[in-house]
């Protein structure tokens, strides 16, 4: 009779506790990494401020990281490059502008009687984007647009088109009523260009308010406001 086979596993091995299973997927973020993940907005705001004041080329990622108290390499956790950060600043500015603009006119029904009110609110919202709280984002786009790659410019153009599209139906109504004399497309380009140029000269400390600027634009661009 063949003797029974002994277990290959020794008694000591069998009694040893099982090792904990290794967690699958990406390792958990450290406290610093979690904090960095919550500070993307702070990075964008700091980058926008520095890009506007110093220029894109003169601003380093080290400058931006220092402005928000982060390690010099932390911005690359969120953005592949300084140019990607620049594009993100511009996209954030345009999305914020689109949201502000939509909110400004949401309670004004479309139609000939309301077109002047819509126009006034569009102008005021544009001034808020340029000169109100968090006003560094869109001016950076005006100054540093050429620093983007062609692919980044194409992506940003879609947001610009969405923003400007809200002006066209209002201008069409005003043109049909005779209150806007210039062709609609040219009028839109000229008006937005004139408003945006105010980032070069407007200073609230010199007496004019955004409401006064808005009314001046209404008189300048439209007939019988």
C-alpha cells in the first residue's frame, strides 16, 4: 500500500497570515497632490494675471507656481506646457464671458422692442468681462493670441464664434429698424473691436464708470437710443 503523500506546504507556511492584496489602478494621491488638484483655478488666475502684466514670454512656470505657493514643477501636473496653460487661460476667459453674456440677456425676450435693451446689456456684459472681477483672462487673449499654436487658435476660435453669435440677431433687428446703419457683420466686428480696445486706456479712477461707457457706446453706434 502506498503511503499517503505529505502536503508540500509546511505547517509554518500554512499558519502564516495571507498578505494583503495590492490595490489595483493608480496609487492614491498624496495630500500635496490632492491640494494641487484643488488649485487648478488658482493656477489659471495667477497665470492670467502674470501673463497680462509681464507678457507670456517673460513669465515662467516657476513664477506662476510661486504666485500660488506651489512647487515649481506642480503646474505640469495640470498642464503639459506653459503654452497649454496659456491656452487654458484664454479658454477659461471665453467660457466665463459666454456665461456672463447669456446671464445678462436671459430675461430680455427677443423682438424689435427689446433689441435696444439687449444691445445695452451685451455691451455692459462685455465691459464687465474686460474690466470687472477676474478681468485678466480675456485681455490675455487679446495680447497673446499669436503665442498659441495653430491648433490651439482653431479651438479658441470656436469659443469666440459662440460668443459673437449672440450679437448677430440683435444687430439684425436693429439694422432692420434703421437704428443700426452699418452692415451687420462689419458692425459686429467694429463694435467688439472698439469695446475690446478699452483695455488699453480705460481707468475707473479717472472718472468714467462702466455704465457711462455703455451709454456712450449706445449713442455712438446706434441711432435714436
